[in-house]
């Protein structure tokens, strides 16, 4: 790596480990942390993908030093005694700091104190008798301490910057792929520390640093793909240049109202949706420099001849497509009639919905058809999301939805009418495995946001069906609806938090009590103030309060079934009369079972295929010779792979032990390669997710945590069985 020096100016590249053992301060003009969710997700996803392109499950802990390095760009600072004044680059530094804090917590959860200590030394340092965070800003300390210790923090009274810091920390946690929360987490931590680099531009005085900051952020900005595409198109047009230029500027202005990056994002999304090779071979080129892709292949977007083809591309294709994209952005920001699920998907981070929706749209589609196609595609992705939550499938992250969108993209492109799209999505919906079967065993663990989503949707569904407003967005506290006067909503446990109050409910011990208390059937949504006021009360004391809340909560009280014709009509219409029953005296384990079955029925009605607008059809089957199939990356090995090669079998007993508490957990492998926890019966696709849920943590090295219990009493870690399969050449890693 190189180093350069000019008068008053020094440049050198550093790995993250070295940079984050120093301490940085921010001047007042730099203290606002302004990154949005998409910035954070992009950074975390890029880092994860860069690591995973080289990592394999059979690599030892030292192999990461040979992985390709990753460059995160330059930053500007100037020395202030033992600290550095971070003049430019604080958005990246702050986000990396949040990522390191999260990784430290995950490593602690895994019991890897050595790796956690290494990462922790980059989060904060001890000097002059106290700890100092790497980015030392007074107003951030309480927030960072809460994140580091996994404590409660209420950002309501904090500055806008700190509120944003707290929210982006949640985005970091959601964006980190499940794959990285397993055994490769300590290796990823080392790779992040030693193979990710930034270039430090260090100046001798503050004024020079400020000049460089202005130059990098204001003057002489390099041309973007958007600028270069416009230049290329205009260079190929003899006439109408003024009209094309005016149309282009209006498009940029309109889309920039949603955010500065949206005009460029529009072109990237449009080209991927409608014009890129169906097998995904051109995706990376378009995402890196879409102008270059168009310049080398203009005929792919209809620009075969100079002149009219190029003007038509702007005045017809771009203008109309940008209008359609704008409708989607508006629906993603504010809940819009007919497009509620576009809004929910955006809140759940499913930004790739825009890609699939644009693939379904045609330039000639009238506005009503645009909305209907958007509704259908968004409904399918929302169904996909809800089913994954219900069945503890790990595929509820941004990258997982991109894979599902890419799988569907070739087929969606081939549809033309609304009915074509309804039939296609009907077949795909019928092909989704498991349905909502997992709801009855589903419980609250490290999936709070997802559980809240299910509760919000079924609560709002009942309210709307009974003639009340659909307030799912308010239950979720989503942007565009919440104000300072809007009360936040929380998950309410019907059972109080003390085991001693529930010894008569059919639970054998405190562990059994905690497990049953967290099951979905024993949960509600209530306003935070109400939840806090009687959350610890016994059931008989809570019941009168429940009666005055939303209908799902009120349905526990017998009076909810008296002189309530709309509720009665709702139960009859959806065949729920036998399932919706009151619990006037007590709420025991059997009641939780019954309510779990009710919640499953409600989910099946909220996300009914015909109610979503799809045409019921037989499940989709793969057709040979159809559109090219994308190659899906496989990071690691699945339990189903070991079943397929005969090294594991359905019914195999597993055992995990949490050494720091000497607690033991049992599980069983199902026929479809899932892990069923005992005695709860809750199933998981991921070993890490199963281990985390069993132990009550957010991270678990699943392959090392779970052991096969043999007849002779020996315990063999699943990692050893996987290693055997790899060494024998039974598995093909891609």
C-alpha cells in the first residue's frame, strides 16, 4: 500500500483495524449523521458480498488474509493532539462504527469473547481513566452505550442526528446477512478489520482541510452515469435537442423530489427490469455504469438508428417510465389507496419490488392498469414476506428478496395484460412452500419487528372488516403517519412477566413459562402507554382494559360478542365463529394454543390468493428450454444437502449446550431439512436461527453449537459431518 506527501498534505491507506484504534472528533458543521436506510443497506451488503465471494466453509481462520481487499474511498482529517478532527468521511466512519458495535454484540452472544474483545477495541478505547468511543461526540454517547450493551434507549427526546443514528443501527442489524451470523462471523470481523481499506488525507491545519472538504463535496464533482447517458443520447440527436433536454431536466427534477439518488436509481432499475439479459449476466455492468452498457448496446433499449430512435427513447420511454416510477415512489412513501402493500414492502426494506413492478408495466398501460399491476406484484412479495416470517425462514432480508425478484423477472417480463400477471402470480403463490403452517408454533425471540408486522396486519384486517379504519401503518409506527401526538404501539404479552402468577396455567417450570408466554397466540398490539400501565397485571385485571382496545384484544372479553353485529357478520363471513371465543375467567396454555390456531386462520384470510387479486392455479413447474435461469449463489451448506448425500436422516436428534450457563437444548431434523426445537415444536431453516431462538440470543454459531446425538451417547458437531461431506467430494460449493 502506498503513501504520499505534499506540503501540508499527507496521504496514506489504512486498514479499518488501524483507523479504528484512533479517536476522532467532529466539528459542529459535521456533527449531523444524515445517511438514510438505502445508504446503510448498500454499504453493509457490499461489504458482505465482497467477503462472501471468497469465503468457503472449509477455510480456516487465517485464510481471510488472502481474500481480495475492499476499498472504501478517501477521507480527510487533521490532527488535534492525540485525536483527529474528521473533516470529511464521517457518514462512512459512523456507519462502520455502528457495524462494529453490532458485530461485537453478535460475537458476545456466540460466546466468542476473544473476537468480541478485538472488535470492541475498535468500538471504544480506554484512556485517562475512562472509555472513549472511537467517534467521540457527546450527544451520541448514550445512544452508542445502549447499542453496545443491548439496553433500552428512547430516541424521542434526542437530536435529529441521534434519532437517525439509532434508526440506522437497526438497519445495520437487519441488513447483515444471516450467513454472516453463523460460524464465519469471527472471520468476517477479521476480514473487515484487515482487508477493508480507506485512504487518509491528513492536513496540517484545519483551513486546508476545509478547502479539501469543499472541493470533494462541492466543486468539480465528477460526471455521473446519469450525466454521461444524457450526453450520449443528445450527441445522437440532430433535432429536438431543446425538447429532449427540457424533458430530461423535468424527469430529474421530479424524481429528485424523493431523494437525490432516485434519478440514477430509476435508470438502473429500468434497464435491469426491462432490457438486461434474463440470466443476470449484465446486472453488474448496469449497476456499476449503466451509461456504458447503453453506449455499447443501444439497440437493446430500442435505439438502433441515430436521430428519431434516440429522441423517442427520451420523449416516450423515459418520460412515461419515469412517471410510472414516480407513482411507485409516492406509494412507497405515503400509504396510497390500492397500493398499501407497496408502502408496507418499502417499510420492510423490499426495495427490489420496484424492479419487478417495472418489468410488469408497459409504456401504453393506462394509469389504472399501472396501479393494478403494481398492486399485484407488491401483494405477491408481501405474501412471500409474511410466509417467511410465519415459518421462521431466514429469507426475509433485502438480498433474499432480490433473489426472488430475479427468479420471477423473466416470467413477469413476458406478461402483457393484468390477467396474464394474475395467472402467473397465482401459480407462483400456489408454489410457495408451507403456507402459514408455522404460525401456531411461532414465537417472539429476535424477530420482534416481524412479529409486530403480522400482528399489525391481522389487527388492522379485523378492524377494517368490522367497519373501522384500517390503521396498520399506525400500529407499525411507519413514516408518513406518526406525529408527535401519535401514541406508539407495542407488543403486549397476555401473560404477565412473573412465573409465580401462572403456576396454574399448565406450565411445568419457568423455562416452559417463558417459552409459552412468547408464543404468538399469547400476544397482542396495544398503545405503549396502555401496555406499560397494566402489562404486569394478572389476566383478570387486564381483561376489562382489553375490552376497550382494538377488536382482536377486545375479543378476549365476553362482552365483545354481545350486540356487536359487525363483528358477528365478520366472523360468519370468514367462517371464524368457532375460533373466535372469549376467555372470561383465565387464559391458560390451552388458550394460547387456540389463539395460535385463530391467528393462523386470520393470516390465511389476510393473504388469501384470490383476495390478493391472483387467479388460482396449479403450482408453477419449471419448463425446460424456457427463459435462461439465473445462477443463485450458495454460501455454505444446508442440512438438506447432508440429507441428500446420506450423511443425515430425517428424525436425527440434535443437542446444543450453552457452556456459559450449562443449559442444554434439544432439536430434531425434519424430512425437509429444517430444525425442529423441542419441546416447542417451532421449526427453523437455519441452524444459526434455531440456536439463537433456543438460547434467547441474536446470534449462534449453529454448525458448532448443534451436535448429533448418537446411540452410543457420543455427540458429534454438525460441522464435523459437513467437513466429512466436503472432504469426500459429496458437496459442490458455489
